[in-house]
């Protein structure tokens, strides 16, 4: 207890005191372990979180004491059809009394009754009587089996909560078995939960009255619907890894053999005064250099590489909206790509092989190849 | 007699290996399912563990489509590009030991690699041809991705990253081109950077930024050296990490699994 900050303890105690109608000092003493807990304290533990979840917004702190509004009193009279003896006089729809019996705030009970009456087309009084009376026989077994209620699936969560809530009111002893935590550990937690939703007086609750309302019904469908055809798969290890390893070895082998056979070019030392003729860029830029001999540098040196080469290529997935990957469906895309690739390859080959001194056109078989980068490949 | 000694040595060696292989250190190094772990058996569970319990899980899922593994389908071009990058890094580090990026030393250092450094010639050749191969394999990788329509949703952005990687590959290759400081390097770079000078409005500034001068000079060599060995590798590794991550997240090799 000592590790809880003072202000939190204080707030918790105040809320609990307000809910239970006992002095703050007494609650504080209980919480710090100086006094024996009030009997209710143990009974409240099971609904630490469930109550807050079921009815998060019920600031009507004083249970069963809300004044009935005039509109309620002018509600149509109902015939007391199946009203049980302990349901009392229902003709004037005394929501306060009914709420006291149902163990829930009058405002909630009224709303629930009215909504149900509207939905079923009956009178509020009849509905109230039904709620208070008809369900009475079903209650004892429900209250007697709290563990089963806890295990209920999502769809009945609100119901389970309600039953757990009822337990401490009806029979505190049975509820104690539901408590998951030891009393000392959850004492302060119990206090905050009480603050969220105060309880009615224990003696005012008739048996079998449901104090919950239905929040939602979750259908028994999966949230994610996976629709994939079963495909023929193999383990990455070893099937894919062995392929990759083979590729890796093959590349290394080719590279080593090539490097043993072919010497990388190293011409004479750089000389600013001796411009070689022709001067050629690396082969992957030779297509551009070739373009430069046809077009203005603004076009060949800038527009083509940046607009077509970079922006154009990056934009391909956003321009090509055809969802199909079948070659027969994307003839235009394939044609365009092939066209540009062939164009680039042609220009590059032209630049490498067919350009001689002064970057003039030459036939490689007549005048030789003017490309020092691959000198040894050519002279091999 | 001799056979007996050999038997004994073999026995001792086996028992030592057993102890080392089963030791706490070996157990801690090899994660469960490693094929090198003691007592590994070729079960479907262990096959999954090899990938799942491993850094490889960043690159590959546990299972892949059977048709995606066919050699004629995958060609492994992306993997080869990555492997060439690693090879180039290794050979490049070797070359850095023998190379000073100054106008006085650069050429003689490269020349000395071929004559007075053990395996110097081989490593330099591997670096140079490997660089050409990498440009080629990245380009082919891009072409194959296009022809398979593999850039289509959800992989649009990974295509964009791929184009950036191609550009970075070209820049890496081009910055390395100058470093031997021979006639070929000097004038190829002069031609290449002249193209950069045609950038509209601030072409001269771009060229100056690239060269550290108005023309290719001795200053350019240091600048391109730093770009080549540090800056562009740093950038390309970041983009590769994103690229590989997106390959996994966008559905792995050859379509969503």
C-alpha cells in the first residue's frame, strides 16, 4: 500500500467513501490496513473492471434516489398482468421503487423500460412488470454459477458482467469464490471501480433482475476473412537457399576466372594536356553521349536522363494502371519498355563500337574499336 | 602399431569435437534449428527454424512458392546484385589499404597493385569487372521485374526504391571510375561531368559541386574517393535495407504468399 502515491490513495478513498456512504477516514484506514475492511469490500472485488466496462458513464452517483420527471408520471397506465407480489404497485410506474428493487439507477431503468416498451409496442408498466417479475425464476441458477459466466464467449460478455455484478448483492459469499486476486492486492482497485458505478443497497434488489444493458452483439464471424487458394509451397531452406548459394558460387567463379584472364585497363597517368581522341564516357553513359551528338545538350544531357530515365521510370507503376501481370494483357507496356531498352542499347552499342576519332562514325571492322574501357576484352 | 595410434588420435579428436560442439558456447551461438547445431535432424520443423530463428528471416519467409524457386523463373538477379555489392565492398576494402587519393600517389598506387601486392591484380580486376557486372545485373533485375509486372500493387513504391538503387549503382561505378587517375579515368569523367554542366539554371554549380573545381583537378580525386567509399555506399545500404524489407512486406519473391 505504501507504494501508491498519496494523492491517488486519497482520490480512491474519497470515491469509495462517496459510493459506500461511509466516512473517508474509515476508508483510508481500511485501505492502509489499519482497520478491518467493511463486509462489502470483499464482495465488490470481482467487478473491478467489468462494471466499468459495462457502464462507463453513469455519474448518477446516488442510486435509487433520482427524482422522477413529470413526463414519466403522465405515462399511460398499464394493467398489472404478471406482476409478482414483491414487485409492488406498478400502476403509477414508480421507477424509484422499481430501481431500488432492481438494484440499478432509476434513470437507467427508466430508459431501458421505455426503450423496450417502444420496441415491443407494449406499455412501459407492463414491460417493467415483466422485467421485474418474469425473470425471477431464472436468476438463482445464474447467480450460483459465476465461473461458467466468466468463461462465456464474447457475444455474451455483457450478460456475464451483469451476473458477476449481481453476485455480491445477492450472496456475497458466493462472489468471493470468483475473486481472482487476493483481497489485499485489489482493495484499492476495488475502490476505484466502485467510484465508476455505485451499487444499490443490497436489500433492495429482487432476485433475477438484470442490471445490465446490451451494448452490442458480436456475430460469430472472423474479423479477417482470408480468401487464398492453397498454393504449392516449398521450404525456403533448403530449396531457395541452395539456389541462392549456387548463384553466389557461380558469380564468384565467373568473376574470379574473368579477373585472372582479363586485366583491368590502366592507361598512362592522367595528363590534362593530352586529350585522347575520342574521349568516351563509361559504357553505361555512352548512350547519353551518343544522344549528345544528335541533340542539344539541354535535351540529351538533362531532359532525357532525368525526365525519362529517372522520373519516367519511377512513375511506371503509377502510370500503368493495368492490374494484370499476364504478358498477353499488357502488350503496350511491354512494347514501350522494350522499345526504350532497345533504344538505349542501340545508342550504347553505337557509342561503344561505331564512334571513332572526333566521335565520328566508323566501322569497327574497318577502323578498329575506339573504346579503352574494354581494351583487353577487344584485344584479347 | 601405427594403426593403433591413428585410431587413438581419431578417438580423441572425436571426443574433443563432441565436447566443443555440445558446449554452452556453441549452444549459445547456434539458435534452435540451426543445421550446424548438435543433433540437428532434417525435419519440417527444423527447416522452418533455419529461416525463422535466423537473421535470414529478414530476407526470406519460411516457405516460398514452388514455381518461384525455378531457376528459369527467378534468375536470382536481385540476389546476385546484392552479392556483387558485398564482393565489391570486400575487394574495395582490400584496395583501400594500398591506395592514397592524391594526384601524386593515386596512379602509382594502382600500378603497384598489379606488380608488388599479393593478389593485388586479381582483386583490382575483380573490383572493376564486378562493378560492370553489378550495373548489368541491376539493370537486368529491373527488366525482369518489369516483364513480370512485379511492380504492380502493392509493390509500386519498391519499384521506385529500385530505380533509386539503379541510380546509386551508376553513381558508385562512375565515382570509382576516376580513382585510378589514368588518361581513361580523367577524360571519361570529364565527358561525364560535362553532361552534368548542362543542367538548366544551376548547371555550373552542380558541376562545381561534383568536381570541387570548374574542371577535373587533383581536388576532384579526394572528393570522388570519399563519395565512392563512404557516401554512396552509406546511402545505398539504407535504400537496400528498405528495398529488402519491402520485398518481404509486399509479398516476397514471385507474388504474395
